[in-house]
C-alpha cells in the first residue's frame, strides 16, 4: 500500500494539483479581488481577446498542460491569440503574478499556494475553477460538450484522494481547510492538518468550476459569453439586501456553491463518473493495472459518502481563525457527544442581520469581546452563529462546552442567528442553514441524537424573551420542537 500511495502522489504531481516546495513565494496579495483586477488589466491591454483564449493562456502560464487536460481541452497553445497573449504576459510583471496565483501546490510546511481568499471568506483553488470555466467556454464557443467538466474540476482530485488514503479513516480523506495570516492582506494560507489531494480549497474551486462551466455552456446561442473578469466578478462580488440575505438573489453566487453544485451533480451516477475518470487517468499514464485492485470501487464508494456528508449535507462553517477570534480563556471543557438538544437564540445585539463576511466577522468579534470582557466568560457563549451572508460561524464548536443556556449547556448546542427577531424573521436561507443543514450535519456526524429536540432559549430560562417573539413563533412549527 505504501508504494501505491507514493505512485499516486507522483501521478498527481504531474497534473494541475502539484505538491512541491521549491517554487518561490509570491509577494502579491492572494485575494480573489486582486486576481480579478489583474485579469481586467490583461483584458484592457488586449482588446478583442476572447475569454477562452485568456483562460487557455493562464493554463499555459501555470504549466497545466497535463495529459488529461489536453485530452479534454486540447493543448493550451492551439490558438494564435493564446501565443500572442502569453508573449504579452511573459514580457510583463503579470507573468510572475499569474504563475504563482494559478499554480496549485502544498509546501512541506503546510502552506497551500495557488489559492485565493474570496470576498465571502472562503478559500478557492484557482486551477480547478479556471478549468471549469474553460470547459464551459469551449462548449459554448466551439459547440462541443462539457464531458470533461466533472473530471477536470472535482473528479480527478476526489478519486485520487479516495485511493491514496485507503488505510486511514474515511473522514480524513478530504480536506483540510486552513486560515490566512491576515484576511485584510492575505499572503500566506496554512492548512490546519496535513493535506490530502483534495483540500477544501481544491473542492471549493472544483464546485465553483462546475457551476460556472455549466452556466457558461448553457448561455443562449445568440449571447456571447462575458469577459473572464465579469464572470468572476458576478459570482464572487455582490451586495445583499438588508433583511433578505440570499433569499431574493436568484443568480448563482459563491455562498450557494454547495447547494448549486449538488443540484447539478447529484442526478449523475457519481460512482460511475469517478471510476471512469480514474480509468482515464490510468490509461493516459499507462497504469491500467491499478484497475485490478478490488478495493478501488469500495474506496470510491466510501469516499463519495464522506464527500456528500461533508460538502453537501453540512453547511460551510467559517473557522474561528478566519473571523479572528481571541483565544479561549482558561482550559476548555469537552462535551460528551452526542447531545440531545438544540437551543435556538437570536443575538439581539448586534440587532441587524450581517450580510457579508467582513460584517459577520466584526459582529463575532464584538460578541466575543462582550462575553469575555463584560460577562467574564471564557469565550463567546454560542456553539455556532448563523449569518445572513450564507455561512455558519464557529463559536465554541462541536466539542467544547458553551455558555449559552443556563443549566443546559452540557445537554445541547446553542446556536444563534445574528439580529433582533422580536418583530421580524431571519432570512429564510439563514433559518434553513440552522433548521436543516446544521442539524443534519450534527446528526449524521454523531454529534446530535436523531430524535433531538429544538427549544427556544426562553423555554429553558425565565428571564429572557430570546430568540424573539417572531422567531420563536416560527421555531414552534419545526418538526423537532419540544414543548
């Protein structure tokens, strides 16, 4: 098995998901906004350049012409525009920027490169994102199919990750996430534990590539695809309306990547799709003998179940380090899982829903400061906090005792939605994150019993109206509500 794992890592090192530590560290800021701005500069200096030619040039610049990519998309230098644009980039400082921005690798020290911090607070690998966009553009502009979309974005990293780690627990074969040393000036992204071949950033980028590639390929024949910078801007940069959150935003945006990618991919036979992808990898690399391993199907099947649980059933949870939490004061107290209850709160203060990563993070820091500094608690009291930006924020988390529901802290998780919901409801999307996604994640992950009960904070203590009259009336209709 050890030699087989070494072979898989060698195999992936020849593709667009390269693990090495010899490439120089870039000095540029690694934010999606910064990447989009650099793309805009190239577009403005090369008028009339097609978005397909641009993504092919970026693929060539980053050295991603591996056998599988060429099999589906062709060589990146098969357009005159690509050669012209690559020459322009080579003669400018932007070459170094794009080379380091797009080329994905994980160093021996656990730094993940080729990733960008999106405005929504999540981290995205640019290589699978751009391959998905290229696949969609090729299908749209050259009237071809998107047959390579899943293999190039998610299929290859997922399949190889499932196989490379067969002798470790399934739950550790995907991920991890990590944190930036600064969300205001992101330069270094460190993973929270040793990387698999499908880190969270690779999976985020793969899901985004599937979504955008599909959207582009389905544009009306009479409609030209927008510029690459517009495609990225539309998906990653947007403004939500107060009190509505994501409810009224109909277009595809990054906070919805989990539910949108699920709607696109779940109807497929993913087991067959991943096996077909692996067989193609083995054929192109002349290693068809791997298919004789009787454990391959089982590994893919088990891995897919974990992928569905972790990235489709569970919501995206923004980790403490990402919202810049202060350290827990004193020794934390572990919980004994699974718990039997969920206690629902509203924050009351902050009184307004948070609609962006920056605002939600600020609200989290303000609450932690109040709980630690004025109430003298060891940390922010809640287990989790739900924003109206589409994300759940980690408080005490799954494993540590919170300070949220007096006399009941060890019996259930305390989850709050940011805002005052005395006379108005949270956004439907925020409530669904709590009611359906977070609870399903907890039950399937063995953290909450299947017959759990939901209580409003006011039911457990007699001195509060939390979670607000309007919100409490709503949760009384939930299927697990306990009188």
